[in-house]
C-alpha cells in the first residue's frame, strides 16, 4: 500500500441541516480551550472538574432524569438529511401571505427550520399528545440504520405507520418525555429572546412537563401554570373535572414581559370598529352604530361611556373633571373656551386637576390652544380635553377606549370548550377531532402578547389547525399582520372515521382544509361588507393581504446519501478511485432527475434562507441560468447548471462582493480553485 492518502471532500454532507452539536463544541472550545485534548476532543473529566470541583456524587444533587434522556438530547441535535418541497396545488393565495403549513414529522421539520428561523419566532403554542391513549405516532426513528420513515410511508397508501405507547411498557412516561424533550430543545432555539411558549396539557403529565420545561428553559423563565376552566365536566374519575392547564414560559426573563387580556365584550366592539372603518362610514353614522350595539348587548357604564370617535375611528369617552372629594375643594383657575374665548363654567367644588396638568392635556401654550379640532356635532377637542360648542357647558377630559380595555392576564381562564362546534360549522356539521381547543382560547393567549407586524406564531402539533384560525381572525380584529407556521404529522385517518368517509386520508389534510375554509369565510365577509374594494386590483390585493398560506411537505433529500464502504481487500488508491466513481454516479443521478425548484429550496433552507424566499433570473449572464435568491434578510446568487462557463467564472473573479452557490459537478479543479481563491467564503459548491 502507498503511504500517500488522498482526502476526499464529501459534497453531500453539505445538504444536512445545521450541526448544532459542532457549533456548541466550538463555542465551548473558544471559551475554555483547556478542556480539549491536543486532537481537539472534549476531555469529559476536565469538564467535570469545572462543573463539579468537589466531585459530588450523583445521589447528592438534584436532577430530573429519566430513561433515554441523553439519547433524546443527542437526537435533537443530530442533523437531518430530509428536506421540504413546495406543494403549490394545496396552497391558498400563496403570493398574499407569509403563512406556512408543513406536512411532516415535526422533529425533522424543526431541525430544518432551526437554521433559517433561529431566534425568529415570537410565540410557540403547542397542544401535544396527552399520553393517555395508545395512539402515539411520534416514533423518532429517522435513522438510516433502521427501517426509515420513507419506507413506512411508501408501504402505506394513505398515511404512515402508527406506533404504540402502551401503559404496560415500563417506560410509558419516559417515552413521552423523550418525545417532548428533543422537540422543546430545538423549539427554544427558534424563539426570539423576548419569545413566549404556551403548552396545553391535562393532569396526566403536567407535573413531568413542568420539570421538563425547567430543564430546557430554566426555572427562572417560568411565568405561570394557567388553569383553563372549560366549563364542560368530564367524569372519568368519579369527579366532574372541568379544567386543564397551560404552561407559560419565556425565552429570557430579563426582558420585560407583561401579559394582558381584554375586558369582556371588547372583541365585538373592535370588530365593529374595523368594519365601520372599512366601510368608510361617516363619524356620525359610526357613532350611531356603536351606540346601537351598546343598547343591544346591554354593556355596563364602564364601556358605554366610550361612545365618541376621532377621525381615525379611535373610540373615546368623556371623563368628569369635577373635584371628586365631597369634603374638600379643588383648584378654581379660569379656563377659556377655544372658540368663543370666554371662560367656561367652573365645577362647584373646583377642578380635578392642577392648572399645569390641565394646560398640558389641552395643549395650551401662552394662552392659546395649539391644536383645535372641531367635531361633527359642533363641539371641540383640544388635545385630550373636550369642549362643548360654547362656554356654558363644563369641559371634560377624554380617555381613549384602547387605553383602558386591558388588564393583566388571569391565572384562571374560563371559555367554552366549543372547538368541536367550530369545526362542525366549517365542515357542514361533521366533527373530525376529539376535543380540539377553541380558537377563542388561543386568540386570548396570542392577544396577551405585545406583538408586531410579521411576528411568527409556531405550532408544531397543529392538529385541526386551530392556531391558524386564531391568528387569521386576530389579525382581522386588530389590524396586525401576524404570520403562522403550522406543522402536522401526516397521520393516517382510520377507515371508520368521519374524516376518512369525508375523503380526508390524512389528518394533515384537515389541517389544511380547515384553514382554507377560514380564509374563504373571512374573504366572503369582506366582500359582503365592502364589495367596492374587490372591484379594483390594487384595493383587492390589499384586502387579501395576509389571507393565505403556502404548503410544504417533508420528503427525502434530493441529494443521494453516500453509503460507500471501503473494500479491505483493496489498496487505499483503489478505494479512493472507487469512492470517486461512486460519488460521480450518485451526482449523475441527481443531475438527471432533479426538479430545479425543489433542489433550490433544499439548498437555500440548508443555507439559512426562510421559506418565503423569492427568485429573480439575472439576465446579465448569457452562458448560464443564474438566479438571485432573497428572503428579505439575506441573498445569494445560485446556479444549478451542470457546467459553469468560463465567462461566468471570469465575472465572479471580478465581482467578489456577491455570494454564489453552484453544483460541485459544474466545476473542474481549476474553476473551483479560482472561485474559492477570489470569492473565499462567499463561494459555496454543493
């Protein structure tokens, strides 16, 4: 055998998702290089000395442990070779929205999202399996040395194999904890620093889940265990159980977190305000509609006093400015009317505020009101002070409705458990899920978070798709543009089920169809209220903005795996030659059979691009098809041609500020060297 050994770079390794284990070890090595051997391996004994100098025995320290915990952690940070493909046929208004519905095993999907959406998600809500029955579909067997997910999927016509988590198994709780642990570890990576996590669960595993979340997120980031009073008793233990739980954690408690909720009836009022604004009702007409609603619903005085509207349809009410104490007197300074200039009537016991406070509220400087607005009824607004049409009526301070309609989120929430009824209304009386969460509850949770436009709300146990409905309806109510990502396992519907009889072979089909119908209902309501806005393309596009989603499916990688095993009977040179031949043949299979759009998606998502990327063909290149890919945060040029022209290589030698991704097969040794030499890290060959 020759002493010379050639190192072969495996281009197919690049198609894996981000290797978090490697990154974490590199970070540790930078901080504490003395913990590593000369070969760069972590010395676990040295690490133990740092973590536990006194070598405290295991029995003397508190730790939440269960069978399989270490394996579950390794599985969480093991890269995946899977990818996502766009399903145009099942997408709805894809150009109008950033919403995503992903059909696939959620652990693998989370791994794929972990690079592109790291620290990008504002809120995660999940309603995981309660570990109470035998239908436990999350097997976590995405390994190449066992029967794979794809083999299972191909064996079953309408879905995937369902595993069993029998209570007779001594690891009943451990299996559930392992399933949750690996997913929560990745989920934490996706949350923004000010991100929030809600998890719904009943009493079967809540005590274990609390410990698990303390382990993943830290005890200091626990906020509350909310009790959800669902009002409908369930008698399976000889007692009428009417509650479940919602664990609330934050990513980082050093950020200020305040969770608030609206007063009762607010939702209906805000919905009417949005409708009146879209219909462009006059302020006088809109105020009549508001008062009509108050009378119909018999709201209390704490709400009905807010019965006036500003020009931007902001609801406000008048607050008496008289001194409130019957035993004392307030200040009695002179206030002049903004139009007549005459002094207004002073309250019998004086003013509630000091003169300086009044002047600031009225925008009064040097005896003049800076901003006087005449209202439709002849009265006036000066800052936050209301004046009648003359000086004979005592002025009032004003308070805007949106300033007083919220209070702190309560640790006990009571809503009807009517999620099933919601689905029945959408599906002509058919109910496909047992005890789905009501969208009202999910909206209440999401609305408790101070959100911004384009904040992402993730649900990787999407089920019937309640999270999608909650986000869409909440956007319509408050005008924000939240986006959602739903992930649902393609679990086969049982043949005897209502879903199967209705034509839904997989539960994920219902997730998609439900959100399509929610969107259709919202659009129909808008057309009914404001038909004129749908007659012109520019206004129609604005009305449809945010009302849609893109569907992606989890599939095998477009890049074939290298499964070559060296022949011990052959020399190193012979094995190297055979390996090169093997890789060449695999690459040839890729080139001859690939779908360009699917391959671009895989390459981009594994290079940190979000799924909302756009592609634009670059016309300046005559010899190759080169596209500019951008997701709003980053961009790169990408070419999937089987050969990169000399003219193209020459261009990039002189334009080294641009990023470029090409197929390894498209380059000979000289071209690859030139591009790497001139472009450095901005060049990437797959």
